[in-house]
C-alpha cells in the first residue's frame, strides 16, 4: 500500500485530535479535587457556609446555604445541600428531583442543588459529578 500525502494529513489530524482530547481530559481531572465526604455540617464547612437546616430526618438532612465560598474564596451563591443515609435513598431523591430541572453536584451520599455557576464553583472545593435535571422549557407554552 502506497502512503499518500492526503493519507498522512488525515493520520496527522487524527493524532492531533486524539492527543488534544487526552490532554484536555487530564487537565479537567486535575482541576477537580477528590470528592468530599462527611456530614452536612462538614461539607458546609468545606465551602465556608453556615447551613440553615430545613429537614433533619434519619434518611435525609437538608439545608439552605447562602454564604458559601469556592476554593478561591469567591462567593458561590445560594444552594441546597442534602446528605443521605444510603446511596439508594440519594439516587431515588435525585431521580425524582431531576423531573423539576436544576443543576446537581453529586458526591457519595450528598448532593448540592443550585444554579450552573454555583454548582460549578462548589465543585472546585467539593469535587463530585455534575448532573442536569430535565429541561421543560420547550413545554412552557402549556
């Protein structure tokens, strides 16, 4: 098989895209810390928030945080912070809540719910995975 210039160009472009993808993935992982664990109060303290407890039950503890800061000390905004007794309880709560839309930062047995910028800022301190709720804006005419 004879290698032509167009074949070399395509192979080079694929290599560059592959390397760029690997580098950006590594870069992104480096900026997100290991996911935090602990009680509601511990997680709130990590983001310098004084939690206003709304629900204090065996299965779930939920609070509103208004004065949180991200890892750099910038204001993170208002959000809901909830901790759960079980992984299953957490997943059931998230799946039900996602029907109402919203932006979720999810850790092991905890979730933070707020605006996109808020959960992104919290992620720089708490780690975790970003999840999005269902977007119902297309149905707003009903």
